C-alpha cells in the first residue's frame, strides 16, 4: 500500500519536529498535552471535582500561554514594529558580534549572483546607515534594540498572564466555596442572624483580599534565552513555578513543589540526555539515529549519504585537535565555511548541503515553487552543528545497510522520550501527590487547601 506523498511528507515533518529537543517546541507540546490530560483525570478520580477543576484551569490555561504565547507575540511584533521601521525580522543579530565573521559573510554574499539574495545584500550593505524612520539609530543599532525589546516584551506579557491565571484558578474555587456555603446556610442566616452572618461573610472576603501576594518580578536573561524558544519558555516555566509556590495555600506547598520539580526535570533537564542515551545505544548496536528524521526518511538516502560522506572526506572538513588536557576535539578546518558556501554557488542541490539544511546546520532559501535557490545569509552558521552533522553522516554511511532498523529505532526513540516525560509528569507525579496526601491527612485524597477553605468558610458562617 502506497502512502500519499502529502501524508508521508507531513508525517516526516511532524516526526522531525518531535525529534528536535534542542530548539523545537513540538515535543514539549505533545508532552504537555498528554501530561495535562492525565493530571486532570487523576485528580478528578482521586481528589474530587474542585481539585480537577483547578488542575484543568491551571494546566490547560498555562499550557496555552506557555507554548503559544511567546511565538504569537513575536510574530505580531515582527509584522508591526519591524514593518514600521522597514527592517527584516529574520536578520540574526549574532552576526553583528564578530566583525571578521560579518565581513566574511558580506564578501561571500556579494560573490553570489543569485537574484533571490538581492534583498539580503541590501540588508548587509545598509547596516551602518541611519535608519529611514528613526534617524538617531543606525540599522545595526536598531536591529539590536528591536530584537531585545521583542524578547523582553513578549516574555514579560506572557509571564504576567501566567501569574494572573494561577491566581484566577484559586479565586474560582474560593468563590465556588463561598457561594455554596452561603446558599446552604441561607435559611438559617435569614431566620436567626441574617445581618451578622452577612457581615461575617463580607469580612471573610476582605481578609482574603488583604492576604494577596505581591506580583512576581521578571527580569530578562542572557543571549541563549533570546534565541532558543525552549530556553525562552523555560523563563515562563520559572515564572509559573515561582508564582505557584508563592500563591500556594496552606497545606499544598509541598505538593506544588513536587509537581514543579517533576516538570523542570522531565520537560527540560532530561529531554536532551534521554535523547543522547538512545543515540549512544543506537551507535552501540550499529543503528546511528542522530540525524534528523527528514534526512533518515528522505528519498535516495543511500546514494545521497554516500556522496555527502565522500565530499566531507575529500575536502577534509573535519580536523581533529587536542586540547590542553589531551582530549581529542573535532573542529571545522580553516576556510571550511567558505568551501561550503562555494559548494552552494556551484550546485545548491549538492547532497551535503541538503543534509546540512535538513539537520538545521544551515538554511537554504527556496522559491515559491519549492526549488532551492541559495543559502540564507541572514541566519548565522552554527559550526558545532555543521561538525556534528558531518560526523553523523559518516557514521550513517558506514551502517547504511541497516537503514530499515535505523528508521524503526529512530521512531521508537522519539516517542519513548516523549512517553517517559509524559508518564513521569502526568501519571507518576500526581500518584505520588495523592499518596503523600493520604499519609499526611489521615487517608484523605482531597486537596488539603480546598478542604481547609471549606472548613474555614463553614466555621465563619456558623459563627455568624
């Protein structure tokens, strides 16, 4: 049975996103969705409807802001602000840090006569010019300012939204308890102590208002967080964790800390190590899976890998050197980047360039019909990714006869990584929390903070 091309291509694209634990949000989206569903189901069964309602508001609400808030705000910033100043939001300002690197890119760009690069040439040639709209800044200075502003603004807005959502979750429970308790005691209050009960109810609400925590403070972090969407989202996760701990009610701070710890460890800290464990395991059994699925599942893979490996070895792209401790280090030979750019000018469909592009080491521009045109000079070239990709091409070439098993193991490794994190955060963590509740509260499954609120409300109402 032949799978339609559009389904096959989209499946590979999805797998490629899920396999990327370096800078793709796709695996985080899937982990978070599965985890949230499991968390809500567990607390509904074990902790009751109020516990489940809180978890649903908190997990799904924060999940939407956490995963999609920053990308959406950045796109809006690109269209509005960058458009107003007539600048290209795709320009990578890291190129401005190294004058030698920047001059090298300019020279290579000027040598390339591909029409698709005309706008890029204009961007690089006018970096030192005064901006057309804001004359006080050069284009280069404005690029830096806008990029930092975009990072700070989008992250701050999302952080504020997340903090507000965590507080809103608790308010909905409190209002529900107040309303339910008030309705249950309405007859008694009207017959016996209506005025006093109403006053007590009002005072109870005022007490809760005065006990509000101060808003979370937020500060921008380093360059890594501005360029990597996963690192950027880790800031929001930090905001969520701190806010949840600050806003934790009596009796629930320990379980909040446990949940946030699981989230940080399994969503962030262990994603890459688990991926590397599977990759090392694959190499041990001659099943190298380090390359992106878009490479492993591409057409004519055997021929393309063979030719790409030959180009790497013929040009001696990888040089091995020893550091001060005698440890061998792989580096890209001097002039290696220029040679790669020359390959692009000679033949943009070169199989080595194709694999480097699919593996995220470089980026190739395409026309509207999808035909490859030229390397994108607006994105900086990551030498470490180029080196690792070349090394992995050679490893795959040596084991290309195992390609069917390699593909199978790659799929397993991608979903096993996601499943481990989703199970730990969505199943194991809630179960541990429920067990902890039973131990600490005489077998009671319910959220101790909600139980305490109900008791306090009933006590104050009866006292009224």
